[in-house]
C-alpha cells in the first residue's frame, strides 16, 4: 500500500511549484448562477441565491452566549475565517403550473456586490421579473423585502400581487411602535420599513396565519423572530415541504443550539419556543425543510441530535 506522509506531500508540492506553466488563464473570480430546481408533486420549485455576506461576528450576535463561545462554534463548524461568520440569503420560487410565486425578495441592488443577485439568478433560471404573479413576504426584515424595488426605486416585479403577513405589516409600519423602539437593531428595521415600503401601502394585500394563501401554499404561524414571522407549507399531491423562513439563522449555531438567541430576534424567548415546536414537528414527520439562511441550495431534513437538531442536506439531483 502506498504510504502518504507530510514529507512526501511537501516534496510533491515543491516539485509542482518548480514546473513551468504550460498555459495561462485569467482567474474568473465569479461563481456559476445560483439556482437549483426540484419537484414537490406537480409543482416545480427553484431555490435562488441572493448572495452571501461574510462579516466580523458582532459582539452580541448570540445574545445569551459569550462571543468567545460563539466564535469557537463558528470555527469548529468551518463557517468562515476565525472571528467571522457567513450568512447566505436564499429565496424560493414556486411554479404551480398556473402561477409563479416568489417567497421573499432578497436584499435588492443597493447595498453591495456580495448580495442582491436574485434577479440575475432568476434570469439565469429563465425567469424575468415581469413573469412573477405573486410575491409573498415572510416577514418585514430588509433582507426579505428590499428586493421589491430596483435601484431606481421602481418595482422589481411590476405585475405581481404583493402579500405581507398582517401582524408584521401592522407592527413594523406603525409610527407609534417605531417611536417606542430603543434597540438599535429594531430601530433600523423600523426605519427601513418606512423608507422602502411606504410607497406600497396601496398595493399590498395582507394575509393571516393558517390559511391557504394560494392553492398549495399555506401560511404557518412561527412568531418570535418578528411578531408576524411566517413559514409556509407547500403541498402538491402526496408531497409537502416546509419553507421555514428565518426560524433559524445559521444552522450550525441555532439549529444545533436551538436555545441560543440571535441578535435579530424580536422576542428571543418566543423564537426559542417556536424553534423547538417547529423542528420537533419537522423531525417527527421527516419533512423536507427549506431555510432562507441554510447553505445553498438550502434544502434538507432536520433530525434531533442531543439537545438540539442537525441539518441533513438533500442529495443534489441532476434532473428535476
């Protein structure tokens, strides 16, 4: 049997370095388009990447765990260079055969090159914004709503009906609530909602919980992350998946440790209870779960693991 040693590996590397290059090619510096299709009964779903942001971990990213412990958890999970975290953003498109329904819209084009790729990836998947029939927002945080507008302020999806969760719409669009906000994160959310969504007041339809908002798509009450945070059951024939929106942010943190509180949760204790309730159900049903902040293509199963849960990604499939 061939023995591999560190000395042999280093010697091989040195030899390669000394070999003259036979040809040169520019480094591309870009990825292939970020979309992934799969079937749920007769529906075709397309996971879409809006991008991913890597940034230094804020001191209070996990509010009830020390930063050192959180950084170690990130390092142990190979999430990013030490002291940093990476958060992906992945909306989902549902093609029912008669309607194109987009759940969440990403960050939009106004904050930088690492995010805001949703419309480009839609185009790569063969979909133009004017083809979208309905945009369903899970909650009113900027990374889910700001993609409703183009850089010039026009509507990204000009022919789409826009649906907002009634509890979140009432909460985040309230001037009285905004005036009471003291936490910097929430103050920013109120300011963003007013800046980016006020022009939509006459165009928005609000929806409630536990209702079939369109054939095959049912809203599920999953509050805590925001007062009106909503997930969805998507069902066709005998198949069903759960679009969990932001019940969990980074799975390696908050799925593995469901009692950890992310700084973006409006009501951390309620969000914690929601995580346990939802994932206990998903694990018991062996359900397919789609997570907005799961690693792309963000589709997998959740199973219990000790006091928490773990994500089991679905196998990549070359055919839909």
